[in-house]
C-alpha cells in the first residue's frame, strides 16, 4: 500500500475530487493548510503599508491506495490540479506497512 499526499491550490480541490471519484477512489482526507515553495508568497498593501504574505493557503489531500494504482492516480492528480503556474503544488508518496479498519478489524488492502 502507498499513501499519496498532495498539496494543491484550494480552487483545484473539486477537480481533483471528481477525477479521483471517476477512478473509484472512495476515501480521502482533506486538510486546509498554509505554506510556501517557489511561489514565495505575495506583497499586499494594507492602510498604505506594504507587507509580505509568504504563507499561502493550500489544501492537502491524503489517500491510501494499492501499490498497483499509484502511478495512475498520481497522473490523475497532476492532470486535474495543473494550471501551469508556479504554486500548483507537490505530490509525495509513502510506503504504508499496514492499515486497520477500526470498525471491523480488517487489515491490509481490504481495510482501505
């Protein structure tokens, strides 16, 4: 099993959810986060004073999938989240040793 964690623009969340749903992904965790990368924030003016906002709002989507589907799902996320501009985000993959469904006690891929 593999955990796929992606940091994307908030405006692309619905596109990513719909694309993953079409593939058959049923569960995911979505968290509102802030951060910066190459985008390095932006400058704004408030009451005549300029200040930098270097942490921008993003969304983190986490899913756990069978190893055989990882490349397909990463491609789906890239296509759904890409705008072509700096700040589109990142995708990370992590190896998962086990998963347990608390309600039934199932473990392994049957638990995801």
